[in-house]
C-alpha cells in the first residue's frame, strides 16, 4: 500500500506517524539492524516511568530472541518486528527511491521504518534527508548509524510529521538559493 501511494509526479514526500507504543518497534528494528541490544535503542517514548522502560526493553529483547533467525535479512526484520504502518512507510520510501522523489524522514519511528533500505543497499536512503532529530534517545543513534545528519535539532518529541513540516521550509530555501542565486561570474564578483 505504501509503495503504491507514491507517484512520479510528486516533488517531495514527507513522512510522519501518529500513535502510542510505536517507539518500541522502532527500537527493536534499530537493534536488529545495527546491534547493541535493546537498552541502547530504547527510550521513554511518551514519558513512561522506569517500570515502563523495563517493560519496553523486555519486550524488545523477547522479540529479538523470538525472531533471531530472521535478523540477517533487513526485510524480514521489518516484517517480524514492525507493524503495517511501518511497512507502509518502508514501501513508500522504496517507491520514492525508484521514482527519484526526495523524502524527508520525520522522527525515530519513520527513520526506523525506512532503515532496512540502508541495509539492503548502501545508497538505499540516498534520496532521504532527516528532517530533525527527536528527543527519543534512539533516534540520534539511528541517524548516526545511517549517516543522516538532521536538518533540525529542536528537542521535539511529538512526531506526526511536525519536524518534516518545519524542515520543508529549509529545503525550499536551499533550493531557491541553489536555483536562483547568481554565480560569482554572473554577479561580476570574480572580475574584482
């Protein structure tokens, strides 16, 4: 469904997600793809207490153990540890890659959903930018593992595409400068 939602007439795709509990599969996917165990990737999400954090880590460890045989295949990681919404984001990111449509990834969950593409091919996410780095602890680590510097670092936690919406203006401004700014030769600067 996600793959079919992206068409070649798009100029830019911005991903966002909405929900409760989705940082748990994002942390599980990150741990499966990049190692380091559940504790390295798991944060407090919507603000869970210490007991909630332990439950998240325990659930992720159980998922990694249960699906250990699938962890060598990035697509199987997504299927075993993600949900349908993450699969849709993965499929749409892949379609955007095939159609040469740039993508702004918003937050930990969207980045984790697309991360298997980087494991499938070194340039799998070459068409993406990280809109921002969220306050969720695993997101900064994931962006570093993917080599995606964030455009914004505002300590945002909300998700829902909010970071991508803010980053669109930076992308538009950069494109305007690139496309419309005079070169040194055009401005006569190189002659002085």
